[in-house]
């Protein structure tokens, strides 16, 4: 008679056991904590409490308790935090899948709840598994520039992260003591099933690292060890090596997107942007092309385009030639995006944002926040807001050229924003209007 999934004997892999699950759990405990912290930092970098324009997570309430003005120093801050967030998230996928596989028998265990504590653990496990799959899936799709879920990625990923982390913390509080106890037993010889022992040609109770049970005092009543295991073909340490190797491989084929030059070519599993940047002064990452955002050469021509700067009841209109006659400054700044890609420092030249605020009557050193509008007609962050500390930073520019050459259409001609340490989408391209003042 076939065994049902609720029967421990249905699951016959000799690899499953408390020690194997605990090792994976500890790795996820550390990794997911880093993911959550860097995710919150990414959310803070978007200035969500500055303006409803930037905030894609309405009614966040107390979930925005930690928000703070995102700094402009060091200039590579967002490049680091988001690069770690995305690369680590990809690396943890094999670990997450192995962890879920290792505890599958417990998902079918009967009765569903043996006590209040057990019921709480099962509920947290349901939210944990569902939340993890949702967060990793939406994250990977966004990285691949192929986000297919209805609704804003920012909103869904933000709320999904809080649901997931609540379940994660609950589960960790309940299981970490047991996991640490299981890990502390490494190296102590423990009983093995007669079947597993016989398959190795050894007597019951013998210990060998070739066995998946070597050095682990585990029993079928643990809920993970099969009472009727198949003959082992690999040790648990070998299985962990396989999982770790998968993580290293994913890192090697992903991390390069955070760099320029030859390392970028190693990012085989991630997109390099919306267009091939080619070589020369503009030979760096492009995600949004002018054509994809409906930007025509006619509206960006010298004759048609004017930058509108307003604030304090005043409005100034400037052609590109007039902007070029203002004091120009240079800044070496990278671009980094939520998808995890980034560029090395590029040399930008243009007008300081705080000087533009001065044109409409603001003291340069007291320049306020600004609302920036793009010529693009669709897509996220067509309008974006920058904080006063970002406007006042002398390295924040309305750039007219990069690396000694005029901006190309795909890099934002006739003018674009470039701000140190800001997410790429706040570095608005094809700027049409800037409104200074309270937002």
C-alpha cells in the first residue's frame, strides 16, 4: 500500500536531518538579516517621506519609523548597499531551496498542531515559506527587468518584506536554540539506522564521514530523519558543498553587473541594460533609452528645449546655451540602480543644483528640496523629488556633459540630474522642469 506524504517513511532521502537543516538555517539567518537591512536602506534612499511623488508605498504608517535623510557621502554608498542586497539575494537562492527541501516532511506532518507553541510555529512557517518565495521571485523578476506582477514593485516588495520578516523573526526565536544545539553536536558519534549502516558494510552505530549521518546523533523521531532511508550516495557535507558551489556560481555570474570593464562580461545571468553602451565617453550602463521613453529629437533640439526653473513665485527659462554660460563644475560620480547594476565613477560637468536654486531667489547654502520633471511621458519616476541635503551638495549637478563629451540622447540629453549616492531613478534624464521649495 502506498505511503501517504504524512507518513515519515514516505520521505526516504538519507540527507535530511536536524544538523543539515540547522546549517542551512544559520546561513539564512545571517544572510536574510543582511538582505532585510540593505532592503530598508534602499527604501530610505528613495526619500519616501519627502513627497508622495517618490513614495510607492502609501499608508506605510509605523513601518516607516526608521526613515532618515539619505546621505550624499560616500558617493558609492547606494552602489555598495544595493549591490550587496541584489548579489546576496541571488546567492541565497540555492540555500533557500535546499532549506525548503530539507523540511518538506514537516509540512505534511499530522496532526497539524500538537500544542499552542507548535501551532504558532506552523503558522509562522506558512508565512515564512510563502513570504520567502514571493520576495525572492519578485526580486529576481525585477533584476531581470521583466517584472510581471500587477501593482508597483516597490509597494509589493516593501509590504511583502515586512510580512516575511515578521514570520522569519518568529520562526527564528522558536528554532534558533534548537539549531544551535544541533550544530554543537558536530563530531559526536551518533546512532545510525541499521539499513544505512548495512549499505556501508558497517555495523550499527559505526561512524564515517562518507555517511550522511556521520557524527550526528539524529533519530527518526526528530521529524526529519527517515525511518526507512534509501542507501546514501553522498554525505551531508558533500550536499552542503553542492549548495555552496551553486551559490558561488551564481555570485560569479551576477556580481559583475556592479562593475565596469571585463568583470561586467561575467554577469551572464543578468541583463546589462536597455541598450549596448558601446565605447567612448558614453560607454557605460543604459537602462532607459530615449526611444523607449518617447523622447524625440525635435523636442530636445536647441531651438525647442528650455529648462523651466521655478520657486518663491519666480520662474526662469533657460536654453542649453544659456545653461552653458553659467558657472560649470565637474563631479566624479557613479550611477547605481535598484536592479543591482552600477557603473564606476564617470566625470560629469554641469551646473550645480544649488546654483539653480539661487536663480529663483534662494540662498545657495540654504537651497531647499526640489521636484524634478522629465520629458518622458511614461515609466516610473517621470517626476522625482530630491532632499535639501542632496541639492546643497556641491557635487550635485544638472549635467550637460559626461567624460568630456556632450550627453548622448540615451544618457539624458539635453540635461540630466546626477546626485552622489542616490538611486539611479532619482538621477532624472531629459529634465524639463525643476521646482524648488517645500514639497
